[in-house]
C-alpha cells in the first residue's frame, strides 16, 4: 500500500500589504462624477477620489492645510472645484484613469481669496462652462471655469447663501425658448431669488424675481429638465413646487398689466413632516398621466432629512411612493438619532442611483430601479478594537469599532453593512467554526449572535441575545465544533470577573425572526481583575481566559446535551503565571497542546498544557502585546502590539521572521484567515490592513534575480575574453558591481600592449570612456571617488580619473550628472558634481604628497649606496645622483 508523504509546511517569511481600508470620509461636502463611477470625499483637510465599484482610493488632491467647505464637479467630469476655509478657490483636472496615483494632483488654477467669507455652496451649470459660489456674507459669484474670471456678482442676500441652482433647459426643443441662463439662489433669510445671467445683469445685482414662502432656511433647489418648474425644500419641513414660466423669457412671456412679465407661481405645497436637508426632481412618471391643470401630477421628487431615509414622492397625491433605506425600529438615543440624519443626497441620472450622505460618515447607494441598497461605503471607522473573518472562504470581515454598530465588509469590493442591536460600544468579536455565525460582546453587558439574513443578497441579523453579566462583556469565544451546522456553546468574559457558558442549541443559523434569549449553563468567578480575552480549544474540551491580574487560567469544559436542556460545568485545571503585566490575549495551539499569551510586559509566552509551565518567551515588541495568533500549523506565531507593529515569529528558534508596519497607533485587532495566507490587522488609527503571504513569490523573484545575475556574470566574462570592453564596462555598471570594474581597469594597466600610447591603458577603453552614456559616466565617477579613498585602489582611480579629464569636456561631465538625476534639474546636477570634486580633492592631494615623499626617499637610498666604501655599484664616479 502506498503511503503519501506529506512534508512540513514551509515557514512564512514575507507578507506584502495587499490592500487597506483607510478613512474614506470624515465629514464635509461630497460630490460624484456624472457617470457615477468616482466619488469625491473629504478626509480631514484632504480631498480623495475613490473608485465606487472597488472602494479603492485613486488619488488625493493637493490642499492648503485648511478644511474643505464646498466641492463641485463639472457635469462633463473634467474639472473639480474646491473651496476651503482659507477662502481659496482651487480648480483641478480630474484624472481619466482609475489607476492609483502616488502623488497628489496639483491644481490647474488657484485663487487665493475668491470670497471675503467662507463658501458653503457651489454648483456648475449643465454646459460645464460656469460655476456659481455662494458665501456666508450673502454674496454670489459666477465664474468662468476655464478662464478663471468672474462674470457676475449678485449681492443682497440676507445672510448665508444656503443653496444654488442653474436653470438651463436640457431639452433641445426648449433651449431656443430662452436667450439667457438663470441662476436661482436661496439664503437664510428664507427667500429664493432668480437672477438672469445676461450682459445687462452685470451692471446690476437685482434679481428678476423673489420667491417668498419658506419660514426657515431653504436647503435644496432643483429645476426640471424643461426649465418650467422649480422645487424648493427647507428646514421648515415643507417642499414647494413653483412654475417658472414667464420669468425673464424673451418671446414667451405671460404679461399682466402694462407689459410686465408674470412672477413665478406657487403650484403646490407638500408637507414633509421632517427637516429637509436635500431634495430634487426625478422626472416624470410614465405610468401616470398628467391633468389639464397647471400642476404636473406625474412629477416625482425625492427628499432626505432628519429621519435618515430617502423618500420618493408623487406630486399628484403628495404621498410617499416608497422609501430608500431603513428607519430605526427600536428606541435609540438622541445621539444615535442625530448620527442617522441625512446631510446630503446626490442624484445620478445615468445610473438611476441616489447617494445619501449621513452624519455618521456613511455613504449609501440606493438603486431607483430595484428600490434597494446596492452599496454602502463606511467613511470613518474610528478606533478599531477587534476584527474577525466571516463566511465561506473568509468572504467577509466583521469589525468592531468605537461604536455600538458592528461593521461587516465584503472582502472583495469593500461593500459594507451595519449591524444594529447593541446600545453601547462593541468590544469583542468571534466567529463560529464554519464562519457563518458571529458573536459580539458589548459595554451594554450583553453578547449577541448574528447570522446571514434569509432571502437577501447578503446581510446579517441578530439571532441570539446573551444577557446576564453585571459589567461590560470584554471577551467572547465560540465552540470550535458544530452540531447540525450550529456551534454548541458560547463563552463570555466580563469586567465583573466572571465567565459564563451559554447554550446555543436553539439559536437559528439564519436571521429572519425574533432573536432567541440564550440560557446560561454555568457561571464561574475566574479572576481578580477584568477578563481581557477568551479562547476555546480545537476539541472544545478546554477554555482559557486572560486577565489584568497577570494570569491565564485553563478550565475543563464538560458539556452534556439533553432533550430537556443541556448542562455544562467549568473546572479550573491550571494557572499560567509568569507575566509581569496584564494578559491581553490568549490562544490555544491548533495542532499541539500548547497555549500562547500576549501581555502588557511586551512579551509573548508559550505554555505547556501538561504542567502549565512557560517553555518559550518571545521578546521584540517595544510596547504591550495586544493580540496573538498561531500560524502555519503552529510552527509560527503572529503578534500585534501597542507599538503599531505586527510580528511573525518562528516558534522553534524564537526569532522574528518578519515585521509588518503600516499602522501609526495601537494594533488592537488582528486575525488570520482559515488558509493562513492572509493576516488582517486593525488599529486605533482607523486603518485596516490585509497582509498576504508573499514568501513563495519573493523566493521566486530572488531565484530569478540570481539566475539573471549568473547569466550577466557569464556574459561579462565572455566580453572580457573577446576584449569587448564597451559591453563589459556597460554591463558592470548596470549590475552595479564596482569590484569587477576595478579588476578590469587594473588588469588592463598591467597587461595592455598599448599602455604607453593610450590614456587609460587601452585604446579600446579610451574609446569607451570618450563615448560613455551620461548616467553611466556619472556612476563611474562615483565609483572612482570610492576607489580614491583607499590607498590600495587609488592608483586605478587616478588612472580612470585622468582618462575622463583628458577625454571628456567639462560640459559633458556636468550634463552627465544632470541626466543622472532625471527631472531634478541642472541645479542639482551642478551641486552633485561639486560634491564629487570636493570629495576627490583631499584624497588626491594626500596621494600626491605620498608619492613625492616616496620619490625623495628613493633618492636618499641611492645617495647612501653611492657613498659606501667599495660600493656595489662601482663607486660614486659612475653614479648620477642628485643630492637633495
């Protein structure tokens, strides 16, 4: 019978940063391109461009260290206009490619003081020619985007300008009806003003019409595609529909009295019953037929406000047709309610998508076609405290942050969902053996179980609640075995210093109904201080707990299922003592009976479960070790610490195999994928990093580089044999091997037949130096500088330097250094050449002095020998000695 031999897995020595989930949006204005594929958001004082489909950052835009107050994108998606708190206006050209750019995009134009007060609203006209901006001092300016000058200035607003909208019909049949474009503005004086953008209006800032009706700040303005209707919504919880026919029309005016144009007419008032922060028209519903009255009954519009959902309204019935988003179904705090509010809604007609921007920095994409949430981008995660993989093949990632909401990401495209249920901050997470169930522990003294929702594309719902602890639940661990697809039990640890074991036999594996209240089977007072971490052994027979009391305790689990109800016991069988600070993390070995602990004393310890003695100690972190995991069938350990580093250790040698650095704060969260190929780390800097195993890839690259080096070395030897010095010197420079060049020049000076008739010792080498490419010449001179610093190699250095000086003009050498520096310019090239000369001169002078001294000493020896009695050289008369 053949026996399959399975070798030991290779040690993982290299991990590369595959991708990250950095902060995407921290508040401020948001814009989206006309094709709906790219999103512009603010992170602190920076502007980011993000690919909506993948969630990957494309580029950043150069800022001025001040917060962004307003952003708008031209409908042609060619330009981005940004205003900052410094009152500056910056115009950027949007990159066409979706490839990530390393350097920030620089502005095409900067106007240092565009307004006298901060600009909070701006917009671009449908032709992408003009941009309007409204400031806090009530001034509206219209700019020519490409030329950068002001075309119109409109004053007279009674305070901060709150909304702007250009009126220019998109229907070609309607464009001929209006000679000029209009600009509609709203301000905190509750009035809406309509200005004509004509040549005549440049001399006066008087509006063509003023609309009164709102009793609070109008926050949204929109005009129908044919330019006939205006929609306005405000914080007075009312939306008005106005008819604009007759305002400033040339050739299509309704007149009253003596040639006066008719004022806009209020067609309908629709109560919204919530403060409106965003509103817009969606067009006409083809399923509805209009009436003979002036009111377009088949017109639809959307609103977004304090309730956190987008409502689609019908003008005909003034009723909500449907809602996009979910309203809070349970009682929530005032702070949570405020965070749910919508601060802006962006409508993208090309994709029929409404994008809602919420106060909690979440950006939601809703499809008008399917009337469902298609994508959620989480702008800011705050401090990340725990994370774990979920789903088959680790398809999702659950993240606990400084929030009561659990974030669940799709690992492929970073689409996310929020799990609502906890009333206070979630502290810990763990997943079931098959990755289907998720457990979370919170400061609200409960633990919850989550499962995928039934009938949805993806999402999670609460299926179980474990309530009974007297303090915060800081650690949870699920059993590693399943019965009928469900974990057997859940273990929780709390600040009340107790461990509870919960029965999960009745917890469903699919969300959809009411959550089950789980039964506590046993409670044990385990430690004298807070419990920080828990883990269950792979065979479900043991539970280990780590505490601030500097110990880790191991308990034996006896779980007995029964038809009337399961029973369980927890019996302490050992204590691991040795850490000098609190134990932050504990983890059982996957294959061997060992236990790993990470502590505030900056060490990781490995314990023997037979006698609970410490067998190995791993030292290397400069601060507390917060997380520890086994890797590679227990042959390696991974640790994360307060120093912001993730370290991979060799268990056998206790050496650090590699250090992963991408965080600037404490790494609270770390987990390893089921196939051991990915390490996920999350830190207090709100960054999540995916590290992928690149050991094999790096070894292949090293092998390829080694093979290439061997081939080049063989080519070099062949060139020397063939006396092809040009290729030999060029190849040695390309391989960056100054030793080979030194040997080549030294051998030439010793063996060349034309040494006396050539400058360098070989006429062929002279020709090479005379025609050497600029960057190669600069590299050769740097090698000469290094050789010149050593007395043993200074002779070759002086010989090559002499050849360069004799065969190349000074201008050639200067240009060689400029070309070697690339785009840095001639100034840096001159500086580099000066530094080279300054380093050559002292050693050259020293070598010259040494040579002169040797010559003098040789004359002295000759003189002494000539004066000796019976000199061996035949006497002084036969000598020609100069006495110095």
